[in-house]
């Protein structure tokens, strides 16, 4: 098989995967939008909204993952994540020695 044919096949498969991922992401967005009071969510201050979006994008996240995504210090990240837990937007659980955060009611991987 020619190299160009192999590349073309790979490209077609990637396009199929991308379409499937878009479909899945659109379904997730619809579910989250139905479960969350959007106007209330938009009233959150930026320092809380950013970590919430980061956890949503990562599905589950440790404090270090959120720190890396947002380029924030540990103290601020920890404070913001714990505030989101208290407000009812996030859940946290132990995974080994680390805390893992996820959207409240969202299934983990």
C-alpha cells in the first residue's frame, strides 16, 4: 500500500472520530445545561468560573491539574475549588492520597 493511501485512510478515520467527538460533546453540553441554572452560573465571579470550567473540561481533576491548566498557585486553586464544593457545583473524593474534583452529579471516567 502506498504511503499516500495510508495517510488518506488515517485522515478519513480522524475525521470520523472528530465528528463522533463533536456529537458526544454536544450531548454532554445539553445535559449539563439542563441540570445547571445557567443565569446563576454566569453570576459566579471569574476566579470561581475558571476552575469550574477547567474541571468540566478535564471531567475529573486534581488540584495540580487545575493549577496547571489555569497557571494558578496552589493556595488560590485549593480555596476556589473548596468554595465551589461548598456552593454545590463540585464534588470531591479521595483517590489514593489526592483529592479529585468533578462536577456534582457527573459520572467520572
